[in-house]
C-alpha cells in the first residue's frame, strides 16, 4: 500500500504507518489514527485536483457538493461505499468511548477494506496501479509487533502444515486458554517425533505457542446458540411472547389502576419505566439469531460483555440499569396494590388482579430472556493461517471442553445442526 500512497504525499504515508502500528499493538488509538489518515487522504486528493472546500472536519468536507460530485462521478467511487465512509466517521467517536482496551480484528478489517475501496478508484483514475485489499495481511499483523513478526515467520511453514491437517481432540481442561495450551503442546509433540520432522529445538517451542495465540487473537470470533434452528425459534418465540405480554398487561394495569385510585401514582410511573426496558428486551429477542459475531452479541443483549486479551467479548452479569429498574418495578407493584386498597373503589379487585398479573409477567419475562440468551455458549474461531493458504474453523464447546475442527464437531454433535 505504501508504494502507491507515496503519490498522496509523505504526510499520508506517515498516517498510514501510524494506523499499521496501532493494528500491531491492537490499540484503541486505531480509531483516531484511522480518522486522521482518512482526513489527510481526502485533503491530499482535493489539493491534487485543485478542488476547494470549506469544511473543517472530514465528514463536513465529504458532504460538500463539489467534493461529493468529484469522488462519485469522476473518481468513480462506489456510492454505497462513499456513504459507508461517512457512517464510519460518525461511528468512530462512539467506538472511542466504549472503553475498549483493544481494537477488534474484525473492526480493523472492515475499516481498512473501506479505506482501500475509497482510495483505489482514485488511483486508478490517475492511472496508478493499485494493489487489491489483502485481508490476510491485516489479520497477520494484528497483535504482532515487527520484532515478533520476524520471529514467527520462521515457524509459519510448520504451522501451516499442522493447522491444515489437524484433527486433534483436547483432553478435559477448565478453561479455553488451557485447551489452547494443550493444542500448542500437541503441536510440539508432533514436531519432536522422529518421522517425518526432526526434533524441535527448545528455543522454538515458545514461538509455536505464540503462533497458536496469534490465531486465537486474529481469528473471527462468533457465539453460537446451543441448539438447532427449530429450538432457537421455540425459545425466541417464548421470549417474544413474554415481553409482549409484559407490555400489554403493563398498559392495562396503568389504565385500570389510575382509574381505581383516581390518580397517576409514582408507583405507576416506575411500572411504566420498566415497560421501556421491556421494549428493549423485545427488540433483543426479535433480533436473536443462531450465530452472532462476538461484538454484535454484546450490543444486542441486556448483559455486560467484557473483551479479553484475544478480542473475544465474554458475557458477565446483567447490566445494572436493567436489574435496578426491574426491582423498582416489582416494588412499585406492591406499592400500587397497597395504595389501591387505601383508595378503595368498586374496581379495586380488578386493579389488584391486574397488578398481580403484571408482577407475574415481569418474572416470566425475566426467565424467558435468561433462557434465550444464556444458550449462547459455543464459540467459533475462523480465519486463515499465517501465510493465508488455509482457512481454519475451530469450535469450542463448554460441555465437552474441547477445541475441534468444525467437521468433527458436527459429527460429534449432530443434533445441533438438524432441523428438528
């Protein structure tokens, strides 16, 4: 990339090197450096073409009519990709404030492929030969410093052969990391056998282990629901039904209780606040699918997810705001029932029954939501090996505590892939 970015000037090349450095360090500063690279690239192109602009930020500049017209109609940049660049600019500030310690490798791929898609048509327009986007290259440098990259290159050939032929079962381990260690040890054991390879030198063992960790860091990570599509749909339907029931009973309870007490109570306000959270839970349930990319699942559930050193988002406890307002809703139901009978009326019994039913729907909704999202327990790791010659797909199942290649896992757990 650097060869033909030289056309845009040393400043753009410097920005690009900073972006690569942040990718190697998995630094959250990737977002800032990417935006700087994009802004300087746009300004360099406009300066080359003698196109003026008034905007101060990259987003403002790209929205100007003359700039928009040049990139879309002269440089022939795809309209959807042009819009995507604008969307990424908006999202960068949001990503920066997510308190992510590391940038995710899939995010790197998405952003860099978009940058290539933006710059390449312009270079072609200027008659400059541009190389296509190389996903394997960016996955290869992710989390690997320049010094480690040189060392790992020495063992990549052996790893390629191992990964392409592996069919290993891992013995019982308490954690995924322990299983990964066992996988590395098995690789060492194979290499030390007399045939067909000579013994591995002790100094190489650490590098081989790090190569396994490299794959864990750079691979695409997904959470899969523990069950087949039919079972997911069944659990999803129950969750959706429970949330809809919560909303319907909540609205009826609000109306009848307000009529019974002749006032909209503070307790009813807290019940209605919980209905807002009920809408969020309904949206999460409707969007639930068999497989989620790691980060997508974290954004579509009421549970906290924390990113580990390998870039995988792991589930934790329920978000405090959901827990607090659910309890406030439950307490509000009790308070409303007491107040209904203090302000006794001819529909006190009906209001009380609806309040009790609403309380039951809160509990029912909670358990159906847990039943749906607690089933995302299977982890998929997929990506190319270091040289990009082989695509590997591994599965981690907490029930059997093993790393298996996908084909073997399907044979071992066929009920997860059937229709019924």
